[in-house]
């Protein structure tokens, strides 16, 4: 399997792990009555993310951020694989993205500034680099 596809598969597992961590904390904090409900605004008053603790709220945002980043990363992997443009550098960039995403979650959880943003930038630039490689 191409390194880019391996990194993509692990990024999917990371997404699942993030969801699990968030779900565990949210259920413990807010209770199943809220988390298993249809989440109607009239019933809850405000979104669950806003009712959670600061750190659990950060996990919500980190998960949403990974959904956004994963779309672009998946696009990068697809164009590299289908365009038969994979190289050692594209594989390195894919693993760089994954490493950045792994480190990003605890950096966001603990509110590490400016490191969280710099870690995000590393992953973003790795993804953009992959797309650039697919075009040359």
C-alpha cells in the first residue's frame, strides 16, 4: 500500500479516536439524556458544545477541524494516487500531515498557544505540498 494511503487510513482511525474521546467526555459531563436526544434547540436551550466544559468544547472544535482538514488531505491523496504522482516526498508529506494531526489534538485540548496554530499550519502546508506535487 502506498504510504499516502496508509497515512490516510490512519487519519481515519485518528478521526474515530477523536470522536470516541469526545463522546466519552461529553456523555460524562452532559449525561445521556442530552447526548442521546434529538438535540432540538427548544429543548436544550443552546448547542451541546456550548454546555460542555472548556476542554470538552475544545475536543468538539478539534474534531470539526479534523473533518475539514481530512477533506483536503483525502483530495491530496486521491490526486496523487490516481495521477500516479506519488514520490518519496509525497509519502513524507502525508506522514507529516498525520503526525501534525496527532499532536494537534492534545495541543488544542490543553490550549497550547501559539503551538496549536503552528502545528495546524504544518499539517496544512504538508497537504498543500502534496497537491502541488500532484500537479508537477
